[in-house]
């Protein structure tokens, strides 16, 4: 049976890339073990006995893990630091200090990550835009700063650190956590969501050799003058950013950071020099990430331009009646499928007597409704193509969604898909052509069902949300737990003849966008590896209508 659920629950994210395919419980255990091991391995140049180090890669791991797994991973932000404190610090600090430190770290990171994970933030863990990178680093700067202040104050309050050392302890902790997030988090996010590892080429080997050569010059040839020669590392990082985008530059930054730590250990640097060098490393990381984002964005824009040019070329050839009929068939596919299901019920009753007369009569009535709907879709599509006037009137969003769900009921039952709706009762009415907007929702639900069926991932959940957060508009979103859109399939690519399906015509999203824009709204796509999200807006008409 179809599972149609109307509730306020947020569908669980289901990461499915690389190591994220393992069950959640094992992933959580693996995360805690890796966190503790990274905390132990990075215990170089510690400040006194408190574990304040100039580089904390465990913080970067924690941020990446939560951004990939979602809110359900937040409790691990408290457990992992506590486990690390117990194992690494041992009896150097009292128990209440260890527990309080874990609470400070967990609360600070949870607050920042909850902001990034909020639907309104629309943060993409794949870091596809400069906006996503700026949001990540801004959240990291604020969160690490607050945590560093609280941690240093906690150590002083416990009597383990003189008040005069507060500034130094705060600065080292802040830089250590921030550089850990700046280097490790983008690297893990990029390579966890890219679905494939970067290819090893002669150029990448030369870039790695350039990094090694720069490190040898900085730490090997001129001894203590490395702060003045640190700029040499900008050359290979900029090279990698310009040639490989974010994928290359994040890999390069990890190599540089490991090389810097090894070089510092080999030269036995002083604490002050280490902190200054890590501050320069932070500047290098931010510079490299900015270049990588710009290059990656430009490459996606170029690809989208190419796709649009290809689409125009293909659409220019849609001149025959046969091809136009194919486009019409795309739109009437759902009602015809429903007619097929209903007529099978009637046929089974007439041939074998299975079922009841009332059920067969109801199925026949619904089949007639679907035939009439198919005819109305053809008329509406013809009017849209001819730029005719649509029958726009105030409509209830709840009514539109309810009718659409009823039409898709046979398909949802067949594929065992759960459908959740979250439509506030106070939502204002919208100005819409009922048939056309229902067709948009039908297209989006149908696409979601096909995407989840193709991967076989369970549970298969579709969620329809609506809100009126933007003045004058209602936003409707359809999200699923499928594989999500490809990384290069963004808003600009939602044009005619652009499809994610092997045998797709690329007409569903294009026609849906045309319908939405004809209503004065906007359609956009998003999501991540845990599922796709398509949002569209409609102009409001008045007060809520049941």
C-alpha cells in the first residue's frame, strides 16, 4: 500500500558516496576512532598539558562528518572530544574539566553547523559556489573563536593556567581549530561528494614535486628564515587551483599542511614561530580555496553554456509532427498510466469477478476523469505554446497538492514510495492555473519516483513542503531521498533537451520552468548526495483558503 504521511518530521539524510555507504552506527564508531587518532597524531608543539596545538585536523573531520550525515550526527560532537580528552590527556586534568571542555566544543560546533544545515541557509556541502565556501569559513571563524575563548577561560577557571596566558592560549587554540577546518573540511567534502577520485596525471605529479621542493627550500636550505620564504608555497597551490579547481587545491593544501608539520618537527621550531607559520598557512588555505572555487564555478558555467547551446541546436530540429507528438506524450504519460491501472481493475472484475461492483465502478469513473484530464493537458499545453491566456485564479496550495497526490497514488503504491506533505494551514492562496501547476508537481513527483527506483535505495521518501517566507510569494519544494542531481546539473542547465536520464527528452523540467515563469514565479534545483530538491514560487492572492 502507498504510505502517504503528513507530518513535520525532517527526512533523514542518507549519504551514499564512498565510505559514507556504511551503516550509520558503524560510521559513528569509525568517526570517533578517527577523531581520537587525529587528535593524538596532531599533538605536536602542544601548549603546556592542555592539548592546545597549532593544527587540529580532528575539528575539520568533525565538521565534514556532520555536514554529510546531518543533524543525527550532532551528539558525536560531544562524545568524540570527550573520548579524545580521556585518552590523550589522561589524568592531567580533572574529570569535570574534561567533561566541560567536551560540552564547550560540542555546543559551539553544533550551533554553527545547525545554521549551515538549516533549509533556509541552502548550504551545499559540495561547495559548488563561492557563497557556500564563504558560509563555511564564516561559520568556522565565529565558532572557533567562541570556543577558543570559552576553552581558555575554562582552563584558567580550573586553576591549571595563569590568567596572564589567556591571550596566548586563545590565539593558539583559535588558529589550530580554524586551520584544521580550512584544510580538512573542504578536502573531505569535495572528495566525498564528487563521486569519483581525481585522476593522477603527470601534471599532478609535477605539482606535488613543486610542493616538496618548496618545503625543502623553506625548511632545509635556509634554516630559520622560513617565514620569509613561505610565499614559495603559494606558487604550486595557485597552479593547482587554476588547473584543477577545488578538487586539486584541497588536495594540495593537505599535502602542504602535512609537509609544514613534518618540517617543523624536523627543525624543532620554537612555539611562537610555529603559531606565526600556521597563521601564514591559514592565509595560504583561504587564498587557494578562493581560487579553486572561482575556477570550478567558471568551468561549470562554461559547461552549462555548452549544454544550452546544444539544447538550442536540438530544439531547432524539433520541427516534425512526430517529435512534437513525443513532447505531448511526455506530459500525458501520468494520466494515461493511471487510466491503464484503473481499466485493469475493471477488466479483472468483468473476467473473474474479483473485487466488488462498487470498486469496479469507482475505477471506471476515475479512468474517465483521467482521460478528460489528458485532453485538458493537451489543450493547456497548446495554449501555453501559443502564448494563450491561462485560466489563472486564486487557488489553495493544499488543494493543489491534495489533488496531485491522488493522481499519483497508483504510482506511489506500485513503487512503495512514502509521500509526506507539510502545508501550513495559514498559507495564503496563490494565483495559478490549477491544471498547469498540478502538471508541474506531477512532473517533479514522477522524476523523484524514477530517480529513487533507478538506484533502489530505501526508504524511498518524497516530501512536499510549502512556506510563505518571501513576501508576495509562496514557495513549494519537492525533495526526495534519491541520488540527487549531478554536480554539473545546476539551475542554468534546466533548459530544453537537458536531462539526467539516459533516455530522457529533457522536456519535463523545461516545461515545468516555463509554466512557473508564466505564472510570475521562479523554479530552481538543489540538494546534495542525500537527495534532490526542486523549488518553485507562485504569487500570492490573498488569505489562507482550506
